[in-house]
């Protein structure tokens, strides 16, 4: 997932870069370029899950391309 600066004067960066930097070089806030889509089935399925399982499901959609699932489970 790529992140952009709200001031739109800095290049797109990875989640890791946005997290470590905090603010973009142009003093803007980093925001995700795209928001993951959740199907109705995925949303309905959270009723039967623990808070930790929901967290893993959400984190994996947002950061699964940069953080391995095993690490997401450890973080959550």
C-alpha cells in the first residue's frame, strides 16, 4: 500500500516509510492512497470472531503486502 502526503508535494511512500517518518517532507500527513474494500460477507463474519481475529483480518487487508501474516498475528 502506498501513502501520499496531504500537501501533495512529496512522492508516494511505503507503509514502513510513512510510519517511521511520521510526517511527509512537505509537512503533510501521510494518508493511504487506496482504502481496502470489505465484502458484506467479511463484515458479517466479524460477529463470530474475537477482537484479535478481527484485528488480524483488518491489518492483513491494509498491510499484508508489507507485513507477513505471522508478524501481523504477533503484533495483534
